[in-house]
């Protein structure tokens, strides 16, 4: 790791990669040997950027899409539109400086953003958690860096990452479902990210799944998100804790849904809170129905489940979602798809964004 990188590691709001390779990473994520700063790097490089509601991750890849280095920071959406765009750009510039890469060597930037994206123009139509409406991300970054820019929906980027280097590698068509605060969805169909004529799509979390009266943030009721997101699960089991039906959860997390994170849910189930397990199984059932509906419509060969809730209980999700989905499709489809757990974790979005911009630039 270079001297500049070590200096930046002291910044409390940022986290940096280390020079140690992780043997569990897919080949395309292997980290190059760290530069000693004595020689300037040569060749073309690509940026994959994941813009989240609470954190951002910026990763530099070489021309073979091997990871060189990365930087994580808090998002700070309170900065407003202009302030956050500047923060995105400064994060990229700092990473380039740390790795001794000039802007002229930067071939392209792929960035995944929350919410619907006008993908040809690179405009984020709306990102509620960021307070954005009609933000022209592509134009800003092109002017700042003079390189190719692709703006993707963040879940599309994550699913494409799993498609090229993770759980769906080698598949023809992959669908991703990621339960979190909400539920995100994405699809890579025969190698192409599935999108509409103008906007990104696969908003599977807002698809109606039953007649429930539960109201979601979208203003719709009975959607996959209102029935199976982490927020929905936390809301239901907080009531159990309040009524004394989830004693372990009550003792260790209380009844405040802000404190009931994915790990807390997993630990409550492991320590005998049977009613918590029942609620989670009901959420898995709803996701299983969504998978079955998707299989009947587009027959993906891989369905990837990801996000913190899934990562905390991978075996339960993989087994139950797969079982429910197979029960609710024609028999001829039952062996035509696999339900898998995402492999790339926080790297999925940056891998997918960088891979996509490189692919589009080299078409």
C-alpha cells in the first residue's frame, strides 16, 4: 500500500482496503500486488461506484477488472444534491491519487444509484433516501473526468456483479432479490440488464403479493416489501417482544425496531424464539411466491438472494425460498432454476458497475 493510502487510512470517515489478498474472493476480484509508490502505474483503469443511502464504496479496477484498491465513506445525503455529487467526485479523485493513477488513464466510471434511472441519459429520476429528483449524474461525471460514464440502478449493478463474478456466473439469465429496509430486484436476461425503453425496472419489492392491509413507503399495500423486508419482519417481531412472545429478542434488543437488525433476528432464532422464526418463515414464503412468479414469466436459470437479512441466515433462505418457489411452478420448471445466495457481498455493486461500463465502452 502506498504512502498516500496509509495517510488516508487515518481519516475516521473512510475505510480502505489492505494489500492482503482474500483467497475466498472470486478470481475477478483478486487484488493486484500493492505498489510501493516508486513507479507510476500504466494502462487503462475503471471505476465501480456504489452509492447507498448511508455509505458509498468506490473501487478501482485495472483493464482486466482485477481490483486495485477501494475507498468507503459515509454518504452524507444532508449535503444536498450538489454537495453529494462533489463528494462522489472527490472520492474518485482521492482513490486515483492514492493509487498514482492520472485522470487520463481513467477509461470509464460505472455508478449504481438507488431508485429509477433514465439509463440512456444517466439521470436519477428519484432517490428518496438521498432527496434527489432528476439529477444528471452522468453529465456531472463526464465533465469532471472526461471519460465514459454509465449510471445504473444500484440493484441492477449488484445483480450484474453476481452475474459476471459471483453466484450467477455462467448462467444465461439471472434474477436478484435483495431484502433489506425495502426489497430490491434486478435481472440480467441473456447477458443484458433488463430495462425499459427509458427507465430501469424490476421493482419487484413494490409488486403486489397478497391482500394484506400493511402499508409500505410507496403508498401501496400488500407488496413484497410490506410483507418480507427486514423492516417488515422487525416490525412484526417487535410486537412479539412487547407481548413477551420473543423473550430472547426482548432481553437483547428490546422493542425498538431500529435496534432489531439482521444479526439480532438471527440470534433470536438460534436462541429459541420460535415465534420470531415463524415470522421469518412467512417472509421467506412471500419471497418464494415472488420467485415462482418470476420463473413463470422469464424462467431464469439462477435466482440470487442477497442483502444483510439473507447473509445472516443463508441456509434458511436458500432452503425455504427454493422449496416454496418449486411448489408453485409447473413441474417442468422445477429443475430449470436454482436459488443461490449472493457471493460478493458489498463488492457486488462496484464489480457490476465497473464491468458494465467497460462492456458498454468497448461495444
